[in-house]
C-alpha cells in the first residue's frame, strides 16, 4: 500500500510537470507550423525539401506531445472497438525493427477473439514498450511471443473488475526479475538499465494507459526464465471497426 501511494504521488508530480511542458511545447509547435506555412509560397523550389522536412518534423513533434499529454494528464484517449488481430498485425514491421536480430518473434493468437475497447494507437505503443523491455531482457537472444486471448473474470481480480477482457501479452525467455525489482517496476523512473538506456517510465506509462482504459496490467516473472507482461483490455460490445485504409471509398451522397 505504501509503494502504491509513493507511486501515485510520483506519477502525479511527473504528470503535472509533463502536462505543463507538453502544453507549452504544443503552442510553440503550432506557432512554428503556421510560420512555415506562411513562408511556403515564397520558398524557392530548391529549398522546398528543407521546408517539407521541417513541417514533417513539426508534425512528428506534435504527435509526440499529444502522446505525452495522454499519458501525463490521462486525457485524449480515443477508445473504439478494435480487432486484436489487426492490432497485432499492424505492429509487424515496427516490432521487427525494434526487437532486432538475435530474438525470434512468435505469436500465440487464439481463435474467435472478442473486439477490445481501446485506443489503437496507444495500445500499439504500449505493446512496443513491452517488446523493447523483452528484447532488453534477452541480450543473448531468445524468443519473444506475442499472445492474444479472451478471458472472463467472474469475480474482480487484481485491478480488474469482473467482466470480459481481451488479453494481449508479451512473453520473453530473458533474465526475469527478482522480487525486489518486480515490486518496483511500476514506479516512474525506476530502472535497472544503464544511464541513457532506460528512463524507467515505460511500464508506469503502460500501466496508466491500461487502467485509464478500464483494464489492468499483469506481470509474471521468473528469474533466469523469463517474463510475461499482459494488457487486460475491456471487451467491446460493438464489433470492431475496420482500419481506415480498408474502408470502402466514400460514395457521393444520394441526391
Ligand atoms: P525502462 O525500460 O526504461 O527501465 P520500464 O518502466 O519499462 O523502464 O521498466 C522498469 C524496469 O523493469 C526495467 O529497468 C527492468 O529492470 C524491469 N523490466 C521491465 N520489463 C522487463 C522484462 N521483460 N524482463 C526483465 N526485466 C524487465
């Protein structure tokens, strides 16, 4: 209970600081963006690529700031019914890149998965966070398994109320965690990684995101054997929406 309180207080302080900085940064980026747009008709063709690259950088910055605001202020989440398979498929290449060579990637995806009610962009980000932790736990290589299954809780369990969940998991065959690490991993800024390698914010942000989504985060770990981190996401009542690119082209409205 004491650890939970300390965690909540640190998270609150970090959240306020981050939200404040993110807010000011957002204003700055919008000012830069309007400036670049005003300049764009006057820029000679030879400099256009520079301008475009700058605009892209500003857009990336704006996206990052929005994500920071989601984690810090716990606002801006856009939950909708999502097909877990599509979500995992969407991770594909990014996951390969993030994880790299000596680690094999496998999947264990159950049939007839329910749709999950979650913000898909944030869920992907959370899974990438977990995958990077899994990779870091396997410096000599190993296997990373992405799992997905349905789960029904008849009674509340951990931080999750009774109900239906879609459970997305990342399992590694890495170092695992001793109990004294395991009990602190959700604390903001707690890291065992070298300076510059870890921020200690990954799991606390993922935890904030899933609880805010009405779900829960579970961690099972055995020193020397490996770790499974699971996102318990609430089941969506409505069927999953198709990803945007798979939607049929818009038809003109009937006269
Ligand atoms: P960071 O990755 O920046 O250290 P996290 O909050 O994501 O921050 O993780 C905190 C700590 O939890 C890590 O430094 C590591 O000690 C431990 N940890 C997280 N995931 C794993 C894992 N899959 N295997 C072993 N240890 C892990």
